[in-house]
C-alpha cells in the first residue's frame, strides 16, 4: 500500500491492529461455526434456515443501534486503551457462553453469546477507528484505515474458514463443534493479551464539532442516541458519508445473512462451498481496501465511491442471474470440487469477488473521511453516530429480508435488494464527491 506498511512495525499501530484482527477473527469463527452447526446439523427446513440466518444477523447488529451512543461517549471521555482492555476481558466471558452453546447444540445459548459479541463489538468499534488519528499522522490515516480494513477482512477469511472446518460430521451424519468451542476461547485470550499492549490514548482537548454535546456521559440511551445522531448528521459532508456507509453495510448484512442458505438451497452445495463463498468475499474486500489506497496515494477522497458502488450493483445483478438459472440437482449437496465443475460456477466466483473488491474500494475512503474531517476529541462519537445509523439500516434490511422470506421471496431474489441498494450508494457517493473533493 502507499507508504503504509511501515506502520506494522510501530507500537502506535500494531497492537490495535492485532487486537482488531483477533476480534474480527473470533467474531467470524464463532458466527460461522454457529451458523454451520445450526444450518447443517440442527435444522432441515429451508424457510427455518433462512429465518435463523436473518434473526442471527439482526441480533448481532441490534446492540450497535442501542448502545453506540454510550460507546462513543465512553471512548471520547476516557483513555481508549483502557476501554480496549475492559472490552477484551469481557470477550473471554462471552466466549465461555458461546463455547457452551457449541458443545451442547443449544440455540438460545448460541444466540445469547452472539448478542453479547454484538455488545462487545459496539464498544470496540468506535475505538478501532478513532484511535488512528490520535496515534497516526494525518497522511498516515488513510493507509492505516486501509490496513485495518484489509486486516479485518483477512481475519474474517481466517475465522470463516476455521469456523467452517471445525464443525465436523460424525459417521452417523450428525455434526459436532468441540474444536470450535476450544478455538473461540483461545482466540479471546490472545486478543486480551494484544489489547494490553495498546499504548495510552487519553481524551483529546481540541475543539469540538458544533452541534455535538460537550464531553460527558448521558446514560439515557434513546436521548443520547438522538442527540448524537442529530448533532452529527446536520453536517452535510458527514451526513452523506454516513448514509453511504450505511447502505454498504445494509447490503453486506443481506449478503452475509443469505450466503449459507443461498449456497445450500439455491446452489445445492454443502458447508464447504458456503465457507468458500464467505472466504472469497473477505479476500475481495481486503483487495479493494488495498487497491483504493494505492489509487488515491494516501489522499482522503470519495472520487472512486460512485464507480465502486455501480460495479457492486453490476456484479450482484449478474450473480442473481446465474443463481436463478442454476441447474437443478437431484442428488446430494455439491462439495467444492463438484461445485466448480458445474457450468458457470467460476463466473459465480468472479461475481462474488467483484462485489467484494468494489465494496472495499467504496467503504475504506469513507471511514478515513469520517476520522479526518472532525476534531480528534469527537472521532469516537462520530464513528458511534455512524454505527447507530449503520445498524439502523442493517436491522431494517434484515427485517425486510425476514418478512420477504416469510412471504415467499427466494434467497436468490433477495440479491435484487442488494442491487437496488448499490445504485443508491453510488448516488450518495457522487453527492459526497461533489460536496467535498
């Protein structure tokens, strides 16, 4: 990347990078193991499977909507490194519950741990971006953001692959996840160790953004959320960036929720193919994150956002077309080798990779924009406001998806929702480019 790899050799970047990496890895290790266990080992009905995937996605997102205002206030009012240590300690306790759910095949325990991991990510989310402009120089922030985003999706790739591989099938056909239960605990402990190495990041005293409340805690979550969002969105450039990012995450929520049931019921393939799809998506976003930083040469700009979103839509539409015309299969589910022998299967892979690369190119500069155009004293609350709006869009998208599935809309047809969203994201990206570049 453009003059950014030197950051991995510095303590001001590497510990937070590794902490974020392990957190994303564990999120996806647990979520993938849970989904694979439930979809392939517990449920046997397509509608139940699609509904479970949508509900699980919504449960993980809901804490971002409810608690982001508190997380942003805490991060701006306290040493961010101290918050990191508390959050990573909590992850160990959460994964004890999650491991029990995996061992016992207990869906309520699994969903409780998933919700708690959403709370964990809600409080860590503002810090991972807000700490960068505090520890990095301005011309390093885009590169650092790109590295964090690329690292996140490489971690998603690793966690996704491992989560899929550690859900094993016994000779009698049943599935078990003992190794996954051990793995989530080990990664949580490693994450706590890395978090302990993050250097201090005390509250900043620079000028505050007009419209946001002065630093302090408002524990009323509804009032705090409304105040935070209204105080941020009245600034046009922030409004456009946040809404554009929200469309991206809403589309991502629909895709991520539907990958396993899409693979099983739309493409007649097994969990190894579902894992491959999630892995391809993760690699693609990482590539896009690196590519856009190279194209922009460290400049924080939205100039590539509209084109990236349009390409996302084109690839999604082609994916929809290919899934709709996928040949019927009367035998068992395809494994990866068999799947790749089906006509046009490689074009499905290309479409997924294209969607992901375009997505990475779209979203990384927008996050860098959020953290570099506000005072350092407000970065965590700005990211928290972004997370509230993002989560609102994502919850709305998963609710729409759940209702659509209940009304008989197929998993393949749900891809059209993503295509429409990408067109709107392209328009918002263009408006932001015109307003700020």
